[in-house]
C-alpha cells in the first residue's frame, strides 16, 4: 500500500507541475520503441539541431561555431576542457537559481561539478523511470542502493522515505555487513530492487557462495549494476542464487543514463532519445570502424544550462548494428570500463577504493591520485590550487581509515598522467595479489 501511495504521490506532484516527467517519459518511450519510424528519426534530429543552435547563440565557447552545418563541425571536449573554461560553457539564458548541481570525480580523480537545468532534471527522471522499468523496477518499489554516500548525494530522511531508498554504504561489505543487509532485504516482503556498483556484486557473489544459510529473498524484481564493468561469471552466479536477471547500466553523474543492457542480452541499448553517441578512433577524432574499439563520445540533447557537445566520457566501447523491434539500430556491443584497484589497510584488510572519495570534501584540489606503495606506505598525489591548505587534515583523515601506523606521503604535482585509454587512474595498488592477507574482508 505504501509503495502504491508513493507512486501515486510522485505522479500527482508531477501533474501539479504540468506533467513534465510524464511528457518526457512518453517521448522517450516513443522514440526508443519506434526507432526506425520517421517520427523517431525526426524527433532525434530536431533535438540535436535545437541543442546546437542554442549552444552557439547562448555560450561564449560555442559562439565561434555559429555557421555549423553538422555535429562534426564542433570540437571534442572533456572534463578538463570544460572545467578550465567553465564560465564560457555556461548558457547566458540560465540563472543559478534555475540550476541543479551534481558532482563527480569519475575514475580520473578530477573533481568535477556539472549543472543541470530543470528541464534536464525532468528528462533525467523520465530516463530513470523508463530504463528502471525495463529492468523490472517501478517507482515506489523499495530500492536497496549500495554505493559511496557523501555530502553530494546523501538524501535527508524525508527524501529517503519518500523515494523508498535503503542507503547502504559501499564501505560496509564485510561478511557480517552482508549478512545484515540480506536479513534486511529478506524481511521486506514488498516488491524491491538492488542498485549497486558492479564490484559490489562480486562481494555478494562471494558471500552467497560461502554462506550456507542465506536468508531467503522474496519479490526481488531487479538487480542493476552501475559504474564498473560487470563480470559475466558474477552476473551468472548472482542470477543463479537470487533468480533475478542482472543488467548492467552505463551512466555517469554529469549526464545520466547513456545505455543499458536488456535482461535478454549482453549488448547495451543506447538511450538515443536523450543522447547522441559516437565511437571515435583511439588516436583521432575520426569515427571508429563498425565493431572497432574506440572512445565513447556523447552529446547530451537536454542540458541547456551547460551544453555538453561531443563530450569524451573517458570510456571505451564498440558499436554495432542490431535489429530490435524490427528496425536496425546501433547498440554498444561492449562498454570497456575497468575495475577499481583495491586498497589495503595497515593490517592487510581489503578496503573499498571509494575510501579515497573522502578527499573530495577538501577544497582547492584539481586532481588527485592515491597509490599504495607497500603494506603500510601510501602516496597521495595532489594537483592543487594556490589556496590549498588541507594537507594535514587529509593525512589525518587517511590515517583514521588506514590505521595509525600508515605512512602517508603527500606529493604535489602539476598533472596526473593519463593512461593509454585516456583516463587517469585515481587508485593504484603496487602490491601483488599474494600480499592480500584477508581477501574476504572488505572494510573502510
């Protein structure tokens, strides 16, 4: 009854506002489920044309491309380019009061703030609703959300209740923690879903395979993995143990849901309703050949506050043509993310690499990288602004998490080198696998 009430309240409030989310949801559904129709093609083309026209007319950065004739006339950008020229990317049509801030460091270790206008937020809500339904999850259902929770994404108690979210921190994945989590899931008799990092499912798999008396789970309708590459063995094992299809969602904080697997196949169905996706060559901004690995570059069709055009996500993928619902459309046959390195505390216990995210609370940091040199020695590389003065606080913070005997060295650098993939690795562990003394204990 409460889930039905929450669902009805959500749509009632949307109706009071003029049904912006419902209107977007209907648009997303029509575009994606009739991909080959003339109406769908026209809607996608119109959305792209409108965004580009808005960008050249209302931003300083894109004003020089006023005579564009196609998307390829615009340059490829990335986080660093946007951050370093932030004000020139912002549209003059939107005031701060109209915008919503989201924060991310991604896998690069570069703190990054993105603004979304109200229409973008409504489009994002519609995308989440549509793709969650595709995975078996409905608005109002209980959501067990396992991720890194910080000051940027933690909801207050009222919002948590209204959205029916159970916030479980990724830092708590020890055997005892998972036992308590499964007990909580098992005693909830309502329809429910799990949303978590892909690496969390590795820990769930290990727990399920090594625990004889796991509390039975009822009415679990969806399991969605985010942020990292989902291991196929893990996917099959979780599906076997819990009896629910596991799908991987490709998304990022600064944009939203870019693609998602269907329960029936491993390929990713692109969210062409809200984004235009390109796969570009590894060494140039030319298109990669069909089926060839390349850089995933996206254009966000609905963020007018900060137009995101040909944005290099830092991820790699392969695009191929598939026939879906009787129409040919490009899909991401593979998204090649990478798993984050684990960190060991001074006692050799495995810790979530997301402990490093604590550094985001300190101001004036442009980039960071955390390196475990040996069992008790750690290096924190920092690319900072002149105003930075949090070195002592950061050292104390990491000693609190890693142990009082941890040797924390701060190294100030001009830049964090890129990997060949175009990413910066924000966690590096130089210890080999034999050094891990307690592989089943994951703590922060």
